[in-house]
C-alpha cells in the first residue's frame, strides 16, 4: 500500500490528533452552525494560524453523509493537465485517508490527467480537517489548472460520481490577493491604504465574481487582478455545483493574514486575502 507522506514542514497545521481536535473544536465554536449542508464549498489553504477558522467553517458546511470528499487544489497554469495523487492513501495526523481508486481511475482517463509529483499546500493543508469531519470517507486529490477546462472538469466529476453511485462532496481551495514585498505586487504602496484596497476592491471584485456564478468572470478577475492563486479549483467547484444545480456560492466569511498580526494596528509589509464560500443555495 502506497501512502503519500507530508510534503509541508511542521507549522502549517498541528500534527497531534488531540491538538487538531481541540483546535477545530475551538474554530467551530466561534461561528453559528450552518443553516444547511452543501455538496460543495471553497476554503483558503494557508497555514491554520492565518485562515484555519475560515477553512473549518467551509468544511463544516459540507454534507456529512458523503462517501468521498474531493479536494480540488490549484497553483497550476492553464497549460497543465489535471494532477491526481496516485497513491493508495494520504497520510493525516489521525490515520491514512484512503484514495477513492475507482473514481480516480475513471477521471484520470476522462480528464487526461497526470500524477501529482509536486509538493503543494493547496490540498495537503486541508486534509486534517477533512479527515476530522469525514473520518469514514475516501479522498479524491485533484489539482486543476487555471483555465475554463476546469469548469468542465467539475461537471465531469459530478457525472462520474453519479454514474458509480458515489455520494461526493467537493472542497475547493484558493487564497486571494497576495500583496506586498514578498510577492512583488504593490500597486497601491504599503500600509493601511494598500490593505483597504485589497479588502475593499481587489478581493471584493473576485468575491463578487464568484457569487455571481459566472465562471468566465471568475477566471477573468483572477487573471486580470491577480486576485486568486488557484482559480482552477474555484472553477472546478462551480462546474460541479452547476451539474448538481446547487446554484451560485455565497460568501461565509472574509479575512486577511493581516488580521492575525499580533498588533493589528500595524499593517505588515505582505499579506494575503482569504474567503470561505458555501454552495448552500
């Protein structure tokens, strides 16, 4: 049995099961129970210190009866094929999460996919939460490129799961604007003015595009404004939701890494936007 090991260094999320359980319990105590469960959600994928609360809220909105949870990651250009984890299971702090080999085998062929051989946070950082909320489910690890083909890929995932009678949730993964010196993106300088522009304009425009349900607008916003690092994952969730008639996603919560600064009055030189969405109708 091949088990995919961690590629992220310690610090992205807790590694001790009891600490993870306590951390997630604290996260979910800070917001209201979801008013409905959905088959699809979008979560951020940075370290838990910065956006764990938002990610937990997204995962907690998913249908608890799912047999398989597909985590759609990104960080891929439009020219890339979809990438699948090809192991039999993926390591988590609880126990290895088995891969849905049947579903993967069909999709690997239908999507002209390839093996994911890279270290990447967009799927891995969410897996401890997925395993916590879905201890008996299987996993589909799939990273999608930033192109409109990923919208169609989401539809194919929905149809394929239905054809094999698999009840599946999709959790897609993206962070929003990466602003500042660390990222070489400073169109509005630094300080409070820059942070307000990211919150109120750049990220707000991407969120508006996602909530519109128009996939072309989502991709255009991400590419034009540099407002999402994994637009393909979002497009995949939208295609999946479209195939199931779930409607457009709604924003649950928005934050930035600047909100986690020890002294929130000091705007860091670099920061990232985060958003949690649910396709809850």
